[in-house]
C-alpha cells in the first residue's frame, strides 16, 4: 500500500503550482502519490501539471469541469490509495521535511487525525503566524485524545484541511466529505471529523505555508458575495441528524455557525445583499423555531444593518435573553 495520498485541487494557479509541487517532490519522505484535480482551469495550470507528470509517475491528473475545490477533493479521495490522506492547496507549499514529520508522528500514535500548524504568507509582508502551532490549544499537547474529550474546545482547533493528516480508512468509514460550495468547504469535514475521531493528536510544528490574499483567490475578496455560511449551517445540521449526534452537538454548532452567517450579513456586497438577506431571514426563522435556547430568539436584524450595528444588536439580544 502507498503510505500517503496527497490531494491537490487546481484552479487557475499556473503561477504557483510549480512551487507547490516542487516543495512536495523535494521532501525526504518519498512514499506517496499526488492526485492533482484540474478543476476546469482557464489558464495554463493543466500544462504545468502535465509537464510535472512526465517527470514523476507518482503524479496522477484528473481533468474535469469546474465544480469547486470541495468536489475536486472528493473526486480525488474516491481513487486515493494511501494509508493517510493530506490535502494541499495548489497555490501553497510545504516546509522542508514536513511529510516525514507528520507521517512519523501519525504512525507513532496511530492517529485518525494529526493536527499541526501552518504559517500565512503575504507577498508584501512575508510569513505570519495566522495558523501557527503556537495557537493550538496547549492542554492537548503530548497526548492522544478523542472527540468526546474536546466537545467544549472543538472550535479552538483550526478548521483548515491542510493543517491535518487524516487516516484514509477513517474518512471512508465515516463518509466524511467536502461540501460543494464556493467558500468554507472545509467546515463540514472539519466538524464531522472532529466529533467522530477516536484518536487525535497534535504535532506542535509549522509544516505548511498558506498564501494569503493573492489576486484572484476566492478568499481574498473582502466583501462577501456568496451564501456559504448558510449552506454550511444546513450541511452540518443534516450531518448531525444523520449521525444521531444532533441533540448532543446542537447548542455548539448553532452558536458557532449561525453567528458566522450573521457576521456575513454585515459584510455583504451591496448589490447582492438583498438576496442574502432573504435567505438569511429564512435561516433566522428556522433557528428561532428549532433552537429556541439562544440570543437569536431576540434578534431582529434589518437588511441595511452594517457589521457593527449587527454586532451591537447581537449584544443587546444576548443581554435580553
């Protein structure tokens, strides 16, 4: 069996994918396959991938129409053969010996999920500690823990896919998949995996470098213009019900993900805000009806409310409730 499957969704990253692949190919650990999913790129990303494949037969290319990185990752996961799975973004790169360190620790502790840190990279500022290992909850260092041990602390861990090494059998057994949405695809598999894993551990090192605010990246857009937080809420709600974990986690998940949807209402692009507001109000009514145990019961936002006005109304709602 191949030890590791590295999955890379690729979309219009011709300027960056070479650095990404080179950072993997120069690793001291060599027992891996790389599955690159060209997600309908309109630039020369596919040509770059094909050039790399000619030099290294560990690279597999899936060329498909654009459906988003969530579907791209799921497509690759379906054919992955590795004992472990690691998700990398095509515009990022790995630190030296990152793979060797994560595999060694995962083997030693027999983990379902191994969590580690990563640094954010800004073209004008260099590396920053946005996802640094220093920010991981230190009380869980030097131990193996389970989902039941971190119920109150689950959101103290990063939701990013690239800060985790997964055991493939664990993902398959629990049917853990990414959502088909533009932003926030990591949220559902993050929450799903963290509430089902029996063996989780932390490797307190920074093994990944995440390129921030590059031109053309979906996450670089400051004004929000899609409904991802609403889709995440419903997706996690459905997952919890299907796993018979809804009652156990409903308070935790509603508090986190409804607040996120509320935050986006105040940051939405003006010409699209009305459409988001309509869907948000539907979500608000659903939450008030199904989960009448939080501040949202007293919350009545208006379409024109800005971010800080919404924060103020939210604070008042908490006081009243």
